[in-house]
C-alpha cells in the first residue's frame, strides 16, 4: 500500500509546532498535523511562527497534512477562523479538521457550509470528525450534515477510537467522501461512562495492534491509498520522539501483519 503517514498533534501535544515537525521527520513520517486552533479545556497553546515552521518543513521535507481544531458551536462566527485558515494555506496544508458541537442541526449545516466556503478560498478541504460526546457523534449524523451542506470540499473524517466507541458500522462508510483517517487502537470494550470515553480518547490510546479494536476490518473498508494520521496519545510516560517512533513502528508492523 502506498499511503502517506502523518503524525497528529495530539500524539505529542506538548511540542511546539516546529519541534513537532522535527520529531516527525526524525521518526520517518511523511506529513504532520498542526493544532493552530486550541481546544478549550485542553493543555498547551503554542504560539504560531509560520516563518519558522516553513523553514523547518523545507529543511526536513515533511509536509503539513491537516490543521485543527475548527469547532462549530451555536455562537461560532466562522470568519474568526480566517487567520488559522490563511496560515494553513501558507504552510501547505490541504485539510482542516472540524467538530460539530451545535444541537441545532439546521444552524450547524449553515455554519459548516460557510466554513467550507471560506476554506475553499484557501484551497482547503473541511473534514467533519464525529466524536461520541459532541452533537455530531457518529458517522451517520456527520454524513447528514455533509449531504445537507452540499459542498465539494467537504469530507468525513474517521478516527478509529471514535468510530468504534460510537457503535458505527463499516457499512456506514459506504460511498462516503474520505480524504484521510486517524488511526489508533484501544480496548475493545466500550466504557459505560462518557467521561471515561473522553479520557481514553484524549490521553490513553494504544498503538495499533495493542488493543482490541477491529482495525483490520476498518482498514479493509477504507481506500488503500487513504492517508493515515497517527493520533495516539498514550498514558505511558514516554518522551515525544519515542512516542512518535513507537507509533509509526507499530503501524508498520500492524499493516505488515494484515
């Protein structure tokens, strides 16, 4: 399989952007994701030095795959994302990661469509990622939003842990527009408590092959050339370079075992 492999920022969220690029390059990744829009309640908000990032990208040959996190809430004004979108374009990203956190489906469709239009001006694609604890909680809901918005530069983003925790089925992906996916592993059993689901997703995932998720079935459903971003924040106290290296090594071993 000839697919690009990216290092997602959540795998080493403590690293400033330039250092994340360096770690990705040293470990052997093709691309990297950058968190330019912080998530409320989560640690680390790194300042943006686009020039320094550009130079490190040029020096290492790593490219930027996606920029996150564009969270759409009831009061979201998408024009506030303009600086982040402009930075994403400058750094060569092709994708942005979007969360839908508005219970009003009609308003969310409208907001998402406006974000897609703004992203299009920067040659970016908007990827809607379902998560069990937000309003767009599963693949079916995400696809309804995507269909209603009707934007050519929109896509569904599958994250392995969210996919299985939401109870999604492989057939839910049939015919879906996909531009990249996020890969990790986790215990097969779905926690009964939503706070535990959130905790695992944010800070206690597993490297591919270590857990019980049906990653084999998921990868068989996804296009064989679909880029994969390794989003694997682990609970083990490992230095970021080792975390990145182990994630990529585990992914390679897992794919080789299929």
